[in-house]
C-alpha cells in the first residue's frame, strides 16, 4: 500500500482478516516473519541476536528466530519483560521454540543485560522486535536501558514493523528509541515515520499477504 497508515487502521485490517476472511492470526504472524526474513541477507550473515517484547511484535521476532535458525543462522534469542504478560500469539511462538529445545533468555531487570550486550556485540545483526504499533506509554528503566544497549552494541539493526520506542501514529519518541538501519513494516508505511529516518533507517513495506482490495474493504473505502 502506498498510503500512510495509522495503528487504528491496522487493527481494523487485522480484525477483518481474522474475523471476516478467516485467516488465523498465526498465519499473519508467519507471513510477517517470512517477509522480514526475505529482507535479510542470509547468505552473508552467520549470527543474529533477536530481542523480543511480549506482545505480537515480540511474537513476530520469535517466529523469525525459528525461520533464521532453519536457514542455518546462529540465533540468540532474548525476551524483555515477564513471560506471564505475553499476548496469546506470542506465547504460542514461545511454546513452539521451547518444544524445539531452542534456548531463550528472559531479562526482567536492567541489571541483567550483560549477556545480551555481549551477544549483540558479537552478532552481525540485531533484530528489534520489542514494540510495534502497540507502544503507548513512557518506557520503564528496563526497556529504556535495553533500547540504548541495542543502539550502542549492535552491528546492523533491523526493526520489525516500527523502531521500538516510537509512537507509530505520531513519530513521537516515548523515552528513547532504536536507531535502525532498516525497518520492515507491514501493510502500509506508518504515519509517524515521516521525517524520522534517523530512527527507521530504510523503510520497506511488506503486504504480508493482505491485498490492497482487502485493505480497502477492511477500512470501508469500497
Ligand atoms: N496486520 C499486521 O500489521 C500484523 C502485525 N503484527 C505485529 O503485531 C504488532 C502489534 O502487536 P501488539 O501486541 O498489539 O503490540 P506490540 O507488540 O507493539 O506491544 C504491545 C505490548 O507491549 C506492552 N507495552 C506497550 N507499551 C509499553 C511500555 N511503555 N512499557 C512496557 N510495555 C509496554 C503492552 O502491554 C503489550 O504487552 C505489530 O506491530 C506487528 O509487529 C502481527 O504479528 C501480524 C499482523
Ligand atoms: K520493533
């Protein structure tokens, strides 16, 4: 879609896809993860650190971890926040990785980011899947410390959907924000990205299998 889009529109499109068209949420998430994978140079990258939140943006990152590891890439997976707070789809992705015996580290306190910093320092790429369109309030010290560490320690940074820390509707930086080299954003370019290239890097929009006609029907414009 060439239009700039608000989070409320994305929510409407999501609901339409799930409730009217019958596309399961996990399929949308898998398509989202596959579309990020498509934009990663898997031929030349051997190690990636994936930093996930507990909402569906985090779920995208967990699904991507599985896909990257199937490509033979060494993945180090971190979840920031409490497992109990996971959205249902994020939890399903977490359980799949657990069933596969993949190692996942959980960070609940800013004092515990040492291993994450080492991991980002030795990986060629960090994937930021902490917050997407669901970020609303100011960040606590755990999240703001992790976002600063991502900027300080990473090689290349790829943000999923939105650079974590930015309100995707307004572009406002809530506390601090990931400075990505590339943001792979879903369905449409988020309205808040205007003049925010310092944080978004190059923006790539992927349709995750949702056609322009579906978008128009979901938004009631046809
Ligand atoms: N159709 C699509 O575009 C699809 C998008 N997908 C991805 O889903 C996210 C949106 O997921 P959602 O769960 O609604 O929100 P987030 O993951 O961005 O974050 C919500 C999570 O974070 C907590 N939270 C919010 N603000 C704060 C804060 N300041 N401090 C701490 N915690 C905070 C909140 O409570 C929630 O737990 C979208 O961006 C895409 O990446 C789908 O996967 C596919 C369809
Ligand atoms: K993100």
